[in-house]
C-alpha cells in the first residue's frame, strides 16, 4: 500500500510538471505568433483619409513662356524637366533634329513650358505657390482635381522667400486648413501632394527630418524625407490633422531627382508674405545696412564672447541705420529688442520682419572693450544690395610680425583710411606659414590683434612682440568692404 501511494504521488507530480511545461510552451508560442494585419495597420498612419480630404485643395499649375532667345527648331522638353532646369538655373537643352523636323512651323514664336503645384488659400480663388514656378511666365493655367481649368493672374511674387500668390476667377473652392508650425515636431509624419514630372495629384509621405534648417535663404526651412521631385514645387506639406504646415520648395539632389532631402517653407512665414502680396502686390522689409557672418565657436572663445551666438558685423553701408547707431565692423549683434540672435540668419529675419520706420534696440558685444552695449536704430526699408569696394593699394612694406605670424604688413595711407572708413590698421603685403594656413592673403587689412586695435605697423610690431608664441592669436581682418575674425594657430 505504501509503495502504491508513492507511485500515485509521483504520477500526480509528473502530470503537474507536464501541465506547467505545456503552459510555458503555449505562452512562448503565443509570443512569437505574427501580429494580425489589422493591429499592425493601427500602429502606422493611414494617409488615405488625408489624401481624400486635402486632395481637392491642391492644383496643378502649367506655365507658358515665350522663348525669346530660342532659335527655330528648338526641341520640346518634358514639362517636369523644364521646371527642374528653370528652378536650378541649368541651361535648357537645345537638341535639334538633324533633318529640321519638329512642329515649329505651327507657331510663330517657340514657347517653353513648365509645370508646378499649388494649393487653394481661399474659396474665392486665391492660390499659393512658389515664386520660381510663375517666374517669367506669360500664361498660367490652373487645373483643379475636377479637371476644370482657369487662366490665372499673378497677384504678387517674392523671390526672397520663394512665395507667390495667383488668382483664378472662381468661387466656392475647397480651401486648405492652415496648421501651427510651432507645434510641429521632428519625427512627425507628414504628407505632400503635387504634380511631380506633371503627374497630377501624386501623394508621397515621410517624416520631418529637421526644423529651422538654415540653407542661406531668407527663411529657415522644414527639412523632410518626403519624396519631392520637379513639379512638386509649390504644393502643400500636410500634417496628420490635414493642415498645411509648409510649401514644398527645394530638394537636395546631385542628379535632379529625389535623394531623400527636401525642404519646405514654413506656412506661418508664407502666410505673412502672402498677406502683403494680396494687399499691395509686394513685400516690405526692414534693413539696418550691415553685412553679417556666422560666429564660430573658435572665434567666440577667442574674443571673449563665450558661446557662439549672434551675428558678426563684417561691414556697414554708409548712411544706414547701423552707421548712425554707432555700430562698428567687428561688433557682434546678440539681441534685437531683447530677443536673442541665436545664429546670424536670425538677425536678417528679425530685422526683415520689422516695419520700416520702427525703432529697435540692438545689444552688441564689442571685442575691443570686451563688454556689451545697447544701441538704438531706426529701421529703413530694404533696398537693392550694394557692391563691395575694391581692395586698397600697396604702400611701402614692413616685415613686423613675419617670424611669428607669417605676415609682412605696411601702413595705410590717409587716403586709404578715408576710403575704408577706418581709424587705423595695417595692410598685408605678403603672407606665408601659419597666416597662409588660416586663410589670410595679400591686400587684407588687419584692424586688431587679440582685441587690441592696431593703428599702424609700429603698434602692430609691439603687439605681436608681446604675444605668447604657443597660443593661437585672433585677428580682425578687413577684405574689401567686409571684416571677419581669423584665428592663426602657432607653428607646430
């Protein structure tokens, strides 16, 4: 009996272990089972509703331009490629048939055709697109998704921001919803609708790669990896709420096709421009008359600024608000009305958005006194850029500083000082070694060394003689009309 009880207990224990093992195997099997397709679909954005909702607000824009310099027999080029050539300034191909074939006899004047995109701003027919889409066009044809076509009139175009507004005679149109760019996040899904290569209402999608991308243009761009190709220009960039948050404007591409980097104009900036274009046909911007450059980390540390913020003033135009306010070449503008200038491009945008005639308070850092000061300037209206002056002539030279810096310099004449509007400085007559590696060249004018102003070659030699040969030295250098800081590292 005792033996039988032990056997039964063992069997029960074995059955318990087998049941536990079965449960473990079932759990492991469940863990590796594929997730149902419906569950997967819920984890990814569905753009079908967005495309259906926003699609009717997107238009195709065809342009026709009389080819003023095209000889007879010029070949017709695909409209999508035409837009690409126009956008990036590439000469149009002029392939001619060896036998003189073609349809040129049908028209007295050959024409060039382009294609782009746009979107409806208001129900009464205002359409937003890129300025480069309508640039030079003699005729604009806007096609809606219902295939209706309208001749359009350009209300205004702003080349600096690449924004244009055109008008068609129609009512009851489906206008887009405008989104809040301030809420846009890097990594957020976005969608584009446009006419790449003339293929109307093409939908592509991707994510926001970066915000405030400064490409040297007047506006900071939204960078995405949405597929944008020639013909997409002027079309909307749309968030998952169906709101337009940008205008697709540029691509980075070594070949002319999509390469994974696209840029869109932020819609808040574009709306400000379009409001002015609709009101007066042009955009009015402010200016103070300075030439600016970025402040690098190396320069910021060497002049005592600390961190690389602000805009370096390279030069000042005569009679401008900056000159009247007492701003000098070499100053760093760090704030405008209390708002920090994080990078040099911010200054142009801040001043450009200020109404001409308004007063602004500029905080500057002046390296020669190593302190900050506030100045007040009355903003003027932006006008055409002025040409830079030439480099001054060559007076007798001095070899002061050649051994340590690699520079041979000479005094400026009174006439040269007057022409350059400087109190002092020395001209570079020859350059070698460390100075050459730093980028200095003959004709440059050295205005200061390590924040000490240099009046003439005598003072230049004195200052250089006191330098620590083991440390880098920072020179404020003028080239033409503009100045910049140059860091010369010791020979190693």
